[in-house]
C-alpha cells in the first residue's frame, strides 16, 4: 500500500492538502514541501516510536501545589541568568548555534555541577562513548551520576530514559535523531518536528524531566528545521560569537519562564568555557587611546548595563556611490544617523564611505547607542579624538534632537563604576538625576551640542 504524503510550510508549519507556491498562512514563497504523513498513535502497522502522555485529570488552578521549587541552578551563573534564574523542571530548552561554537562544551560542563544533585543522561548522536569520555576528561567532568549513550534512534532514547529514569536529559543533537516509523531521513523537516514533539511530551510528563536539546543553525542564522520547532519548546537559546575569537555570547530568543533580553558572556579556553562576570571590562579591553572614530556607550542587556565600544571610519569615497557598512549595528539606522548628521550636524558625509563596527560581537539594537554612533562618526570625519574617559548615551531623532532612554540612572552608575569621568546625556533629564561623585554630566539638547561637548579640547 502506497504511503500517503502531506504538504506543509517549513516556515510556519501550516499543513495543506496540496502543494502551492505561496503559503496561505504566513505568505512565504517556495516554502511548501512534501513529506510522508506521520502515522497516528496506535495506527495499524505503525511502529512504537513515541512515548504517550499519561492521562491526567483537569483540576482547578487553586488546587495546584506550588510548595516544590521548580527552578534549580545549572552551576553556571551566566546560563542561569539567561534562563531567568535557573533551569525549570519539566521544561524543554533548545540550544542553537553554529558548528564548533561551543554548544556541546557548554552542555557537558553544566553536567559537572548538576550531577551533584541530579541524575543526567547525555545522548549523543554525533560522538561515540569513547569520544565523550575524552572530552569529559579534558573538561574535568567526572561523576557517577552522569550517564552517556551514543544513540540516534528515538525509540532507543526513550528506552534509555525509561531504564535510567534521569532528572535531566541532554540530546546532542536533534538533527541526528530519527523516528523509525517515518521513512524520511534524519535531519529532515518531518523527523526534526516529530522527534521534538516526542521529547516535549516526555518533558511534560509526570516525572518533571528537564530536557536540553542542541540544534544546528542554517545559513540564515536560524535553527535548522521548521520554524514551528521554536514554538514547540519552552526556551530558545542562541550561542553566538566568532569562532576566531575567544568570547561567546548566549542570548535567549524565547523564554516562557523569564526575560528574553538577557545575555550571558563566556570565554573559550583550553579547559572549556569560563564565565565573564563583567562583560564591560572585556568589551573595552584593548581600546585604543587618543584615536579618532571611537566612542563608548552603555546599553541594557536585560537588567544588566553593558558598556560597548562603537568604532567608526569615514573616508572620502573614490567612486560615485559611497559605501555604507555596519557590523553589529542596524544598517538602516546607521544610514538614518548619517543623514541626520549631514542635515542637522553640518558635516558633509554624503560623499564619504562610512563604516560602523561594534567591538566584541555585540549587536546594539536599542536607540541608546545612537548618540555614541553619531559622535564616533563625527570624530572620524573631523579626525579629532574623543577623550578616553567619555561616554555618550541618548537617542537621536530626525530633527537632530536628543531623546532620553530608559534606566538612565542605572546606566550612569555603571559608567561611574568603571572609572569614566564624563558622560554626554540628553539635557532634559540632567536635572532629574542625582549626584554622581567623580562623574561630570554633559547635557546636550541636540547632536550639535553633543559633538561640541565630546570634541572640545581637553583641559
């Protein structure tokens, strides 16, 4: 008997009866693919590949027990910060990142602390038990509560979970896992979706099993597989960074149990990942002194103020169309700031090539970095250095005015703590801020006043 097929969108997961060039749900083009239909639970001829949920009785929310602590620390403070205070029992966490960025290293390192109070099952579909042993020895992870198995079959993973009864399950990676009841190969859309659903059912069962799943990232920078995969899990973490540098940033793209704007900073060393408790000092290390085109700003990553360096380079264009390039800064916003700088600041940058770069692999997506970008561009254009002890914070409007930003007092406190002595801020907030001993506030109403305050001769 010929197996039935189904069509669904790789972006939103919407199922359709026939193929179409455009998804009727999300409107994406050329995303409808054909896959064999997933056998229903209990269907005739279907193999046992998923763990069914135990039937549970609905009860009023007032009768639910909340005495038990649902969070537990992972042993790495930066990871706990991104998760919202620790891992949650019964949650499904997806950790994504480029190959070789350090996802497996991070998951194996947290086993060292978790194994003191939890039983862990580490399932690897990409490494053998011998390879896992060598990597665990290099990371100094030795515990009798850590069980490892090299398995790619979903049925085999579920059998191992049933036999070992772990508290934490780590699957490395979801692209290598496959369900025997499907004819599609491992890593296909249907396999990734089906295996994730089975792990979600496993995590939401009576035992409160916490599941960490590692997923690869495609060329577009998103988790490989259908977009609906991110909607199925409780938390999506992205491990970012340049493989040629030692620093890594862990960022939450989705978190049902905490904020999504927290980041964790790590440094990759020979002995594994180490936490960077003060990322501002790391991002500002090696900053050049008395060099035009660099300015420091303070952005909020969740509840943590982080100081970042913005570098700018403005040179006369050799061609008819000046180039605009930004790294770690929104391209459209950089083009807008250049237009405001020429119209309201009086600097003829339209005939120049302009480059913006954020040091340390950060992505600055909040308006508080506008003023520092404008000051850095002006410094490079005029070839005049900015004082090394100056920070600029503020949003820039199309008329060149400076707008305030949220949590300004907390940002200024961090600026003062790191030893900076001058801070350019919007003028209408200067009178509402308390005194900051040792730090001079330079109020400015527009970008012209801000540039003059930042580039004035040092006394």
